[in-house]
C-alpha cells in the first residue's frame, strides 16, 4: 500500500529515503521485493540494520539478495534501479540523519532485534516491534528508548494471558505491557503494533478498548494509517484508513437477504444483521450462499423520530463460518453499493 501511494501526486515519496530494518524474520522483509519505488531509478534508499552472527558482514544486503534469488523470485536485485546503500548499526549506536537523531538499542527477540528512537524537531517517535518483557537488561533498553516519546509504537501481539502461558518465550509483548511501560516512562501516545495473524478485527478492537480504559491516548496500528506530530502540547493526530474509521458496532437490524445457495438455488430470508460497519457486516443465515456470490441486503433502520426506513445494500460473500446458534451460518459480507 505504501509503495502504491508513493508514486501518486503528494504521495509523500522522497527521492532519498532512510529505512530501518529491525531484524531479519520473514514478516519484516518479505515486502521488499514488491516495493515499487525500489525499481525507479530516480530514488535512493539507505537501509540500516545489524550484523547477524549467522550471516556476518553485509547481513542486510545478503538477506535481500537471498530472498530474491532464483527460484524464489522472478527477478533478482539487479532489476531494482533505485540507488541502494546499506549501513550496519549495533545496539547502543547513535547517529544523525540531517536534523534527526537516531538511537538503536537491542530488544528481547529470537536471533536479535533492534528498536529505534527517532528524535525530530517535531517530536520523538519510538519503533519497538518484536520485544518480550522479562530480560532486565533488554527491558531497560526499551525503557530508555520510550522515555518521554511523543509516539511509542510497541509490540502487542499477544493477550496478557497468552504472554504468561502458551506464548511465553516467543519474543512478543501485550497491550497491557505497553500501557504499563508508556505510563511509567511518560510516553504520550501508544500505538499497538504487530497484531497476531490469528486476531480478527473484532479482537483487535476489543484489545484497543481495554487499552484505552487504562491509558488515554492509544491507537491500534492499521494499514494506511498516518500519524502526524503537531506543535508542542498538541494532541497527536491519527488519520485512519477507510477500513478502520468505521469501527464495528454491535447491531440488531432486521433485514431481508436474497441470494444464491451453494447448490445454485435462489433464496430469500428474514434475519438480523449484527456487527455492522460501513464496509461490511456479519449476517446470520440458515441458507449457505456461494463464496464470492452477490447478496442484496435490505435493512430496516429506525429513525430518530421513531419512524422506520429501509437501507438497501449490495455486497459479496467473503467468509462463511459456523453460526453462534444451531442451524445458523455466519456469513461475512463486504458491501460494494
């Protein structure tokens, strides 16, 4: 998404860009071959990361080259026309990029991971992905990075219970640990990051609600989200993508659904719509519609004066799960019209 937006007018792309790579696990590097700005010759990229004991010198360059080597990718790195420079940094290093001061510190994660503190004229941003509390020295590193930060982006992959039990030692943290640390070190805004792949949007929303009960300024990171630092004393502004601006709400709308069943028969059914957003809904049905088939949903919506009106929407089926009640199917619908 960032790569696509980069080339648009006012897309924010800069011919000279600095990218900090925290570590070499797949979920943090696999987007590089698909990052379109790397193929434009007028761009220049500076990459920063550490020397891995498993790879030795030029670790970051080796990693990028290896994941694009044949037969893993159609082209190798020579197809990238942008200028590329690689710089090795270690935990404890401090350096400047123009008017910005960068500090790197080690975090607690398997095979090593760096957290970065970026001090800018507009404020301080801390990027501390992939860290697990429990190592006193590395916990102190995180505290030093986050101290007084305007924006503290922290790992929140697991729930507090998972962190204590089944996911202990996996190298990740929880929203509760992030809130605790943000409060202790005076961070102004906490951004929950590195959501678990098994967490649904509803689960992330629930985590966010819990975090906001204990800390005033918290956001859950999402694709396309833009955070803007304002003047000293101003609140941080977070501009959310469309998929997240319409947070889900529990609903009890009566609806009429028409569509095509799995075996090709047309159906019409009265039901109730729950968990509605502007993008889609989770609908309980007795009929099982075809995946990717179109549904028409007509909902009765109460007006402020007590009158009833109808809202007619078209969408397509993206998910079919077991329903909460016997004989019911939970159908995920994305609205298109």
